[in-house]
DNA sequence: ACGTGTGAACCGATTCACAGCA
DNA sequence: TGCTGTGAATCGGTTCACACGT
C-alpha cells in the first residue's frame, strides 16, 4: 500500500514540491488538518490532481476528513528526498551565479550550495554568502571529496558544454542548466533547463496569439 | 496553406524558439540549406517533431532538399512575434533582478528591458546596464506611456501577489514570475513561472528514484 | 454527508508510417 | 533516393464518476 507504484508522471514531482510549499504555509497558520481543496486553493491545480498524485505513493489522508498537515508534509519530503540535506555545486559566479549564491529559497527545501567554482582569478578565494569560491581546476577533487551529485551551471553559452562534460567526469548526476544551450550528455545524467529568453519568447507568442 | 491552423500544442512555441537558436548557429556557420535532422541535431528533439511543429503554420521546406536556413529563421521569428522588438518591464532590482538586467541573451531575441522598477530609495535614479531604475510609485504612468505588455517579476515572495495585481492594473498582459509563489490573476493574464527551488527539488527526486 | 482514493474514459501531444515531390 | 508533410495510431497524463471509509 505504501509501496511505490510503477509509472509516475513527470509533472507529479514538480507538483509535490508546490504542495509542500502550500502545506508549510498552512502549518504556519496553525492549520492541523486540511482537505485536498484547502491545499490546492492557491495553486492552479485541482484537488483531484493532488489526490491522484499522492495515490502513486500511498494513502495519506482520512476519508471524510482530510490530511494531517504535519504528517503529509513529512511524507512528501520523504518522497522527494528533501528530508535530508542535499549538497549542490554552483559553477560560474557571474551575475546570475552570484544571485543564485544569495538565493535564500534553497535552504527551505534542504538544498545547500556547498561549493562554488569560477575561473576568474580575481574571484578565487573570496567568500560570498559564506561560500568560498574555488578555482575550477580543483573541481574534480572537491566534488569527489564532498560527494556532490547535483550541480547548477551558470557559465557562458560558449563554455557550458565543456564544463558539463567535466562535471559528468566528476560524478555529477544531475545538472540544472541556466545557459542557453542544450547540453549533450550521457543518458543517465538528468538535465533540467532554465531558459529565460525562450520563456519570454513563449510569452510574446501567447500574447500575440491570444489577444490580437 | 500558410494559414494558422486551429490547435497548436503548448510546447510547440517553446520548441520554435529552440529551432531559432539552432538556425542562428547554422547561419553563423554559413550553412544555407539544412534538413530537419540538421536543425535538431544538438537539441533533444526529433526531426519529425520539428516538421510536425512547422506543419501547424505552413510548408517551409523543399521535399528531398531541406529548409533554407535564412528564410526559415525569418518565418519562425514572424510566428513567434519576435521579428519586431518587444519592450519589457523588470520589477524588483535585487540580486536576481540585477542579473536579469545584465543578461545579454534577451537582445538576441528582440527582447528589450525598457524600464526597471524598485522601491529602495538608494537604487532609484541609478542607471544599470543603460537602464534607469524608477520608483515603483511611477509604474502605472511609465508602463502606460511606453505601452509595455510584458513584465518580469523578481520581487520577494511576500510582495509578489500585491505587485502583480498592480501590474495587471497597469495593462500588463504577460508576467514571467521568478518569485516562489503562485500568482492568482485574471484568466486573460498569462503567467509563466521560473521556480529554481522547485526545479532543483525535482532533480533530487529523479536522482533518488532513478539511481538508488 | 463529507472528502479520499482510483479504475475508466477522455484528451492532448508525440510518434509512426507512408504519400508526395524534387 | 532523399527529405518534407501529415493523417492515423499510440502514448502519457488529466479528468470523470463513483466506491469507500468516517
């Protein structure tokens, strides 16, 4: 019953993390029990969708009643794997990389930038937001030593492929890529892209198309 | 034949913008004619998908030959609407907002940050990357005057809903939201979310699940 | 009656298989 | 033969409709 079932939609994981935010908010408001409708009220997600998503992992609610906010929060954290701290490497400390270094939202989800790399001698050795910037030449040594599996990549488009190849050699298994190129990497490496220009372009298209 | 057909998948717009990048790259390499396979070689997209995507808008290739790189580039720009410059408002000039101000990738797609807003008196009147930072109190006046329809929102989670309500009143129709809250807005406003913490959390989940 | 949990129906999007043209 | 263009088949995911427990 509490076993993990076979095929789980890609989008389910993303939604689970939104449910988590909602539950945290309810918890702060001292709500002890909430229905699926309560939890999805401020997300653009239906209550059926929440119940379906949870059903892939088990039964967490009480029929006729709802969900215990604290318990469900814990269960979703366990499912997502963020019940323990995950260390992340940040590569490329330009403007965007610096913004990521300072982003407070990661901590809330037990995500911790454990090390930052750049190739600009002027930046090496400096500490920003409590994280020391290391030279990229030391990447293999440090990532292995800290057993880091996830990296955020905020380097230039020109060097993104080269750096990501290196990351894979270091044992990195997942990359959140902010550079505007598609990384070609082995099939067992999971890459997620954050592409602001493309995102904006889609908005332009929708705007043109939906209201003209 | 060149008419726009009825139902076009959501994802098609996003992919069109990736094809555009690929075509630009091919153009720089002086390639005049390219097959669908050439264009998708470095994107994780099949050549059939490209042809299907284009088929929603018309016939742009020559059978047995391929596509004229320059012409297709122009056609896709017309479809996306980025054949003309779009002005964008940036609201919230913290670390992330500053990074967005300096991001060069927008210009390539004819996207131009035309004005920036903040509420910190220390920042008002300063010019960064050639863009003057205005006080948020002047938002309605300036956005109306410049006829801006698209905004990027990089304010704190606490103020995101309030500021986006204001943006809608100013006549903004699309918002690219970087703050970690779901904005509740009228149905005719298109919102796209960039949520790094949630994105990373999905990576953790995939990592845990795929390789454990 | 209320709200969860879930098989079945449905829907949108991708992939297949092949017709059409150079 | 090579590559485009597209209806049809298929696939994955969401929504429906309702059984079930409190």
